[in-house]
C-alpha cells in the first residue's frame, strides 16, 4: 500500500468518531425539539385546565331529590313558585312549579349532619346575628339558639315575621314575598330595636340551596373579577379560609392604615363591583341568583366550600351594622379597637330569582342580573361597536436635583398623525385617550387640571387637534380623576378638602412614586362644577375618568357614609354629562354603569383563589350588547396570542398604551413600568388586532350573549342573539367540531340560526 493511501486511511479513521459524534448530536436535535414542544404543550394544557379557564360541564351530574318537609305551611303561591315557611325557625321551602324542584333554606329533619349545635342552629335559622356586649366583645345568636320569640303574619304574597333574639335583646322584622319568579327578602332598618347590646352583623337565609359533600353536580358563583365558580365536586383542605370580600372593596373610612409591609401584595385580589351571587343544584337543572337591592354598600359576600368548617357548600351576604375600627390615642399611633357607636342605617333587601333548565347556570344568572339592571335604569343600550382604544401618555413628571421637569412622551400634535396613518391602513374605528396633558405632567399634579402642559403643545395646537378629532368623528378623551389629590399638589386644602376616616385620619394611598389623598366627595363635586367652563372653552368634549366611579369610601369630613357618597358621585357624573358628549370609566361599580359610554380595563380573569375552580365571563355577559368594554393594554400581555383569543371569547375590545418617545426615557419616573410603548413599534400589532376583532366580534356588534358552551377547557363556543356564534380554539392543533374546522390558536364565526 502506498504511503499516500496510508495517510488517507489514517485521516478517515481519525475523522470517523468525530463524524459519529456530530451525527449523534445532529440526530438528537429533533428529539430535543420534540421534548421541548411536548413540555410546552403540557404547560399550556395545565394552564387551560387551571381555575383561570372554565371546565366542561358534567353531562351526567347527580342532583339530590327534594321533597316537602313536615312542619312547613304554605303562605303564598303564584304561577312560578310556591312559598312554605316553618314558623319556629322561619326556614323556607320554595317549590319551582315549572320543574317541581324544592329549594331549602335549612336542614332536613330526618337526616343526620356532621354539624355541632351552633352550626345546626345557624344553618336552619332564617337570621343569624353577631352582637356587641358592654366590653366590645361579640357573640353570635341564631333564631334557634335561645328560643327566640317569633311571630308570623301571613300576607297576600308572603309573610311578615317579628323576631326577638333572647340573649341579645335585639328585635327586628323579616318580610318575605313572592314576585313573579323571585322572592324578595326585606329587613327594614326602622324596625330594628336594641337594648344594652348592639347589633354588629346579620346574615339572612345563609344556607339557601346549601349542598352537603361533593356528590352533587353544581357550583357556587361569586362576582370575583370577571366571575368565578366554586364547583361542588372538589373538596377543600380543612385548613383553608373561605371566600369573604366586601362589596365595592373594603370601606377605607373604617379601615386601619396598613404598614408599609402590609401594603405589598404580589397579586391584589379583584374588587367586587356587582352585588350579586348565586348557586346551582344541578347545572342546567336548578339554580338561583341573589341580587342585593339595598344594603350592599355595607355588605360582604361570604362563600364556603365543603371541607371548610362544615361539609356544606354555602354562600350568603353578611351585613355590617357596626364596623370595628382602630382608635389611636397618642402620636405614636398606639390605641385600641372599638366598634361604631351609631348603627349604620340601611334596609336589607335581596331579590332571589330562581332559574331552571337551560337558564340554571352562570349565563342564566348573568342574563337575570342584566334584566334587573335594565329594569332599574342602571344599564342602557349604547353603541356596542368594535373599535380599538389607544391611550397616549403626553408628559410625565420627572424629579430633578434642583427642580422638577416634565418628560415629553407624546406631543398633542402627534395624535392626528397616528390617526391618519391607521386610517390609511383600514383602522377606522378608534377611541383615543390622552393622559398627562395637565401642567406638570401625568403624576403628582391632580387635582389641579389646567392649564395644558405647554411642552406638549400650545393652546392653539390643542384646539386644532380637538377640531381634527371632531371632524373625524373620533372621540378624543382627556384622562382625569376626581378622587385623587397628590401630596404637594395645588388646588386643594389638606385640612378641609380631603376625606377622613371615622378616627379622623386622612384617607391616603401610597403609590410607587407619589402618595395621594382621597378628596372629600363634596370637594370632588365642587371641582367638577368649576371645570365645566374650562372643558367647554377648550373644546374638550370627551373625558376618561379614573377612580371616581370605582372607589367608594365613607367620608367623615362631610359625615357621609357610602350611600350618601354614591349620591354625590352620581351628581358629579350627571354634572359632567351636561358639558361633555361621552364618559369613559375605569372599572365602574354597578351604580355608575349607566354613566359609562365605555367600560375600560374590564377584568378578563378572577383573583386565582385556590378554592375557585373556574373563571367565567359573567360581567361580560351582563354588559355585552349594551356597553362597549375594553381589555387591559395589549403591550403588557405575556401571551399575546392567547390574550387576543381571550378578548374574542369574552367580547372585549383591544387597548394599547402608547408614546412617541422611547419608553426608556421614563426611567426614574412614576411611569417607568411602561417598558414598551413606542407607537412605531406597535403600529403593526394594532392593525392586526383591529382586523382580527373586526372579523370576529364585528359580526356581533350590538348583540347580546345568549349561551356559552365549553366543549373542552381550550375549545369554547359563545353564542349571540343574532344566531351567530364564535368557536375559539386555544389548542396548538386544528380541531373539527361537528363539521366546523377551526385552525390552531384560531377562531371561527358560525351560524347557529335564530336564537330568539
């Protein structure tokens, strides 16, 4: 063999293991990719099966048979319901005459329960109270606890009962009457009588529909975030706490000021904005929804799953007649807890609507609540049109060594340019909001609003921009707030214009960069009245109002409890409506929805409580077809593809928070968390989301949601009143549902026929 060939063979031998290793690595890459893809899909499946999505219903769920019990007397009947009462306890049985199902507010006498005497008495009694003794200690008493004196008087459509609690020495009246497919429960405040001991809290029919164990198919609905379910088929660990949340949030007028450590929350729980809850005993079979008509401003919603304290699932409202608060006695804030001396004056009035068959679910509950709001003028039909919300940050306050300055992020004259650019690419339906237009920038200047910040444009520039938007018939809303008053800002007195707690402390909040007070609502109204001329003179015909439609507190500067504060805020918004064409409101409470031409930052998730099993679009079903609502900012979303599908499923319009300047210029300002906002970077995404929403929700404009079917946790169908439906597929693969093909991570609009 020649020397040349020997060298060739040697080189081949040396190269072979290297090539083999290379081949091995090359061969392993597809396997690695497959494994990573499988892990990604597994993570996504876990996400869709989490409590932030909705589980498919159990088609063969069990429902316990119910019968009329001995000891109950029929006191009223109509075409829908028959009402029975047990005089000793005032426990109810309500027969749904459409189905024959009998609802119980108490326990069945011939059945054994794993309850002690205290729980048994509460479960079977119509009313349970907590009362305060002379040492500011509380005790609990139910109608059955100490042989309370009860007297029942039958009425034409129900009954009226007088109750005298033996140990507490407290008397009251309870009225229950039938009204169509509902019962109304009423406890008039004028009939409450106290002696030495004082009424603290009250629960009325807390065990209505309560279900023992995890065998029955059903759930409790709570108004957390967009809406949440607590299914009966999942038992909770005994160490867990129940759900308890104050309607409209905790009343800051009585809340103890938190320490800096207590202020830190990883994920703050979402606030209840609608005083409503419900339960099903068999999904699509039997259900009810309770709408709190009076007393909601002093109420908490409480929900217990089975396994916490008892084996029962139950839900109720707790009414607070006296709050406990902290009374400091020295400058170092040492002090003691004490209860209110005067009783909060309010009637309790609940409307409980009974649902059956296809309405016995959270969709039926939402539709019942929607009708309730419409009947009371609290919800009106507006232009529910698909458009995109673009919020622009004008100027932001920036602290300096010698003096503060304003960081210009979007000049007012930039806005028409962006609108023209989007119009030229087919984005015609817009809603624009301008923040930080006040002198001094966005953060720290309120409640002072005028003049305009001159670094953003001259008065003439603002006038020309307003004219441009008016000619285009595109709303340009100026962002403002009638509740926040920043520390160090002008336009108010820190002594007489800020809201105070019952213990005379000011109501304050600590922001990330600036602390602010809450204005006394009477001062807020005064400022709104003063601003009207400014709005008219400057051509500001649309406003986006933060805080004032969502924050509700008792104010002891003006001796106004929550009901009076609502009246003042309603007058404030009525005042604004005399001057401006439209109001966009951020997460308004139910009593403010009638003033909202647009609902901003609607929650699309619940608070992720461990005892919650599902998240549902209850709030969206209530509003759809009546008020256009907008999701949170898309440029903050971690999973933009899924979030866009969520918007389609929940019927929400997209939103973006934008600037002309690069967001890094906001470093060391209160808006430094706005980390990606430049319009040039987001223009294509705005167009894409707009086109997608127009192609999907654009076919449902002005329509209401009639049904929602969860085929799989990641395949959901939502039906509308025009007979069309949207099938949303979160899966990473194409699906075929009854002949309808939906692409991976996509949607399909289908025609389901007449839904009337």
